[in-house]
C-alpha cells in the first residue's frame, strides 16, 4: 500500500510539474507575442490614441455628472473604447490589402445597416436626422459611423484599381458614383453634417490619388454655381437661418443663436485654465455630444481646448505620416481618408462651438458621447496601423522619409 501511495505521489508531482511547465510556456508565448507586437506597431500613434481617449472619457464623466445624466453613457463609451482597441489590434495584424479585398462582405453589411434606419431608425430629441437603430438592453448604434470606415476602405480599393487611368472620363464617372451614393443616402436620413464629412473624405482621397487640377477647377466652378441653387431650392429655412446667424449676429438670439451663444459664454467663462470639471456649468443643448467642446472650455479653459485639439490632430498627423510609408495607392488612400475624417470633423465641430461655422450636427472625435463614434475611430486607427505594420520595412528603404 505504501508503495502504491508512493507511486501515486510521484505521478501527481510529475503531472503538476508538467502543468506548470505548459502554463509557463503559454505565458511566455503570450508575453513574447505582446512584446513583438509593441515592437512592430506604431507606438506613438497608440500613445496619442489612448491619451486622447482618456481625456475624452474624463470630459464625458464630468458632463454626465454635472447635469445628472447618469453614468450609463460613460460605461457605453468605455465599452466602445475597449472593444475598439481590441478590434484595432486585430485589424492592425491583418494585411490592409486583404481587408480591402473583403469589400464584398463589409460594404453590403454597412449599407444594409444604413438602409435599415429608414424602417427601424429613430432620431435624437430635437434633431432632424433619423440615423440610429435601437438594440436590446437600451443600447443603440449609428450605422453611418461604420459606413465611413467601409467607404474609406472600399474607395481606396477602387482608386488603387484604376490609378493608371484615374483622369480618364470613363474611369472618373464610376468613382464619382462611388462617392455620391453614400452621401445621397445619408442626406435622405437627414444627417447633412455627416454628408459633408463624406464629401471631404471623397474629395481628399480622389485628389491625393492623382486627380488632374483641371477637374478640380471644374468642380470648384460647379460648386460656385451650386451655392445659389442650394440656397434657393435645397436648404430649409432653419438651415438658412443657421448660416445667417454666423454673418448677421443678433438676428435670433433667443432662438437659432441660443445654442451657439451659450457655448461661447461657457468657453469664455473658462478663461485660460478653466473653472474645474466639477464646478457649476452652464447647460448647452447637446453638451454631451456636438457641443462637448463648450464643456471642455468651461472646465479646462483655453489650455484644455488647445490640449483637446492638439491631441486629435496628433493622431491625425501621425496617420498622415503613415500614408507616406505606403508604397501603393491603397495604403496611401486609406490613411488620407482617415486623416480627412478626423480633421474635418474636428474643424467643423470646433467651428460650430465658437460660432465660426453654422450648426450642422457633427461630433468631436474621441470626446462626443456615443459608442458607435468611438468604435469607428478605433477601427480607423486599426486600419492605419495595418498600413504601418505592413509597410514598416520600407522605413529602411526610403531615405527621404
């Protein structure tokens, strides 16, 4: 009996050592993978992205606490950021050339989600657009945010396929249709702010791919002709008033101007360093979304506003630098599209808050409340990281970089 027990003890000890050995090997493998990923990825872009996200979460927490909105929105934002970070890492490990070839999968899915808003969609209180879809447990998604990412990837793939003949009329026409379809679809949703973002993304990617300046001149001329047509036949009276409020201050201070005037007062009251995130704040409609920049100004002052803009532009500029690494039109176009998306939204949003631009409903990347918004930004960063990681060897080949 003692001999049997001795053998059992020996075998148990061997089995335990084997388990510990395998566990150790697994942990070493995981640790090695993490270290290798950190070495291979663009560490600065990661740092800028995480720093901007952290600042955005702090500001959103302050907004929700200040106006007793509840912290559910913060939890959704954190969940979106965590899920986005995971997705960004996964995307960065995948070759962007392979991801672009999957357009037959993600493009129909993105459009199906947008089309579903015409049946199942709803809009935010006080907004004209119907571009949200309700999910179980009170959650929701904004499909147009994901359509931006799908469009950047598919349009970059399209440009890469026709790069040699991009200025041929028969080549340019399908490109124009490719850009017009999502813009028109989102317009019918009533979200003209997002339409403007799509137009800028489309124009920047097309120009960067080698569009002739003569087409740019023609487009500029047509744009000038379209202004009076849009003013007289397309824009609603409310939209016209928003433009008039910029050029004729005081025309409707208690109506159309109230939101922007309140935002200006909030930003101005913060002065240089702000009144503190937990001080008493002036309420502005959509302060947790489109007008969160007003809360930043009141809480952290001019320095906080500059910090927010600098952080966002640090992310965008790093993406622009990555575009120079790409040795193909595909990678370059993807990064140009992402850069344009981030900068356009930031410029327009800040312009709205300081009454330099009309209110058209555009969120501030990384800061405005919305799980879809923060998730789409991380997906964009993941694509840029994919371009970086799959062109990294070119750093040692391109002496001009």
